[in-house]
C-alpha cells in the first residue's frame, strides 16, 4: 500500500460529509434503564466511540416500541424517551462534533422475547413462532417507525438507519418465506411495501434535506425462504429482490445502504464471520460490490464483516500476510469500487479508539478483536454487552454467570 489509505479520506453522504470512511456498526448492548433511556454505562460506551473519531456512528438497534423487543434493557425511541435522548446526543457532541450520528430504528418481530414482551410474526417460522400480525398492526408499526425518525431528528441525530436486516421485522416482511396472502406478503410488490412506504414517509414527514436516510440490508440470509433466496422453500441464492430493494430505497431517497448478510439467530457466522469460518468475509465483498454496481455513484455503500481481518491474524489462508488486514482490504475495496465505507462492529467493542489509532499510525497499540464472540454470549444472556477480552467488568460478569450455571447443573446431576 502506498500513499494515504482510502479509509482516512472524507466522503459525502447526502448533504453531509463523513470525515473518514470508518463507521461504527449498530451493536446492541442491553444497558438501558427500565424505560429504555441511556444509562451511565451507555454514556461510557458512546463517549469512548465519539472520542475514537469514526466518521459515522450508528446507534444500536433502538426499538420503536417496548411492547415487542428482543432485549429486556433495550434502548427505546418513543415520545417519553425524547428528553433523555436529546441530553444524550448533546453530551456526545461535546466530545466530538464532527462525527455523524445516526440511529438504527428497529422492531424485533419474531425475535421479540416472550418473557418480557409480545412476540409477533408475519408467518410462523420453525423455532420462533409468535402472534400472527394483522395488517392493521403492521400499519401501526409503520407509524411508530416514522414517529421514531421524527424524534431522532428532534434530538439532534444526523439521520436514521431503517433496519431491514438480521432477522428483525423489516427483513421478516421482505423474505420469500412471507408468502402469506395479505397486504404485506406474497408477491414481491407486497413484501416490499413496508420498506418502500416507510422510507417514503420518513423522507416526506421529517422533511429535512440534511437528514440522512438509509437502511441496513441483509442481502442474503442463507436459509430456505430467507432474504436473497430464490423461493420460499430454497436457500439457493438469487439477489434479484435484494437488488430491487436497494434500488427502490435509493429511488425513494436513501442516501446510503449498509450492506450485511445473514440472520444472527439462524446464520450467525454469515452475519459476522468467526475464527472457524473467517472466509465468509469474502462473501460480504461480493454482496457490497453487487449493490455498488446497481446503485448510483452518489449512493454510499457501506461494507460489513471487516472486524475479522484485524491485523492479519485471522486464520484466512492462501493470502500474503501484508494483504490480509483490515487496513489492506478497506483501502483496496474502496479504491476498486467494492464499497465506499467500512463498518466495524465487534472491533469497536475491543477498541473504541481504533479509528483514531489507525489514522495516527498507532496500529501496534490497537486491541484487536479476537472473534471469541463472548460478546454475543452476553447478548443472548440479556446481559450488558462489551468486550470480555479487554474489559474486566464484562469478563467478570460472564465468568460469574457461567459459574452459577455450572453449580446449578451439578446440583441437577
């Protein structure tokens, strides 16, 4: 690599400018208060991220309703949260007023946890289930998303990420599996209705040309009937609908698409390649390149699954050591038109200051993600989420949970 790395160059997104090409992905952390407001731990996490100087930060999967949610202590964006979120954004701006801050709006649908909320579904999926949603209920959810976007704008957010990925309600509606005969299912024209009406309404009702609108999209979920599958009964890849989705979002005002894949509750390693199957990261390159080829040059495509590359110590084979790193692949893929930006998820847990360290040439000081996925275990267990490798409180919490489970198991046997 010669000259300045493309990751460190600014880029225009809509009418705004990201100071670099590094984005912090939306990462759920289960540390709100009982009303869905940010807590001291939430402030601590995002303060570090803002000090880390990423060009763009995506606020974690903030739910548009507490009635159906995946995490017990999940951040919420309803009218009663507005003052707390305004204070939150204002405080973070004091740390760094250059970083763009968007909110990922979500509804958990069939991934809602039945122990503390209502699990709902567009069509019963084996292993999940839930109450079958009516057309009127989906209409109401659509209203809640639009209201949440307005709240984001009111509190000083730079935009929204309308989540259409990772098995949450937005992607459940889009799947070929949703072949139910109703307003939001069956043929593609109906399955895409929610996504397209949502972005149209947000653009129209927020009515601010400087407010960014886009979506995180699972291009291929990797199971029968999932997004990007050829039919309701096969996992064979056919990206026709995924391409039509992003083009339709673009036509209706999307400034960016955050590319992803998989559904973590079903195809976790596809969503975030792990140490055993790091090669899935290359599939993400293909997906983002496909989107880039089908969108206008000004629509920013943000690539995912880059944490696994780290400093080259990643179990990937048949590559030169110097061509096996985050810096290498980020620079190469941006310059070759595979993507325009790079999103970091688990790596932001390991070291929230990684953008700053990379830009300052302090790569040897970075705490690199080991892809142990203990953070995912904390998430599944409904605990505060963070890096157990480099952050003692999270490591101690996980150890305590495992020890208690071990004692209970011993008693049963």
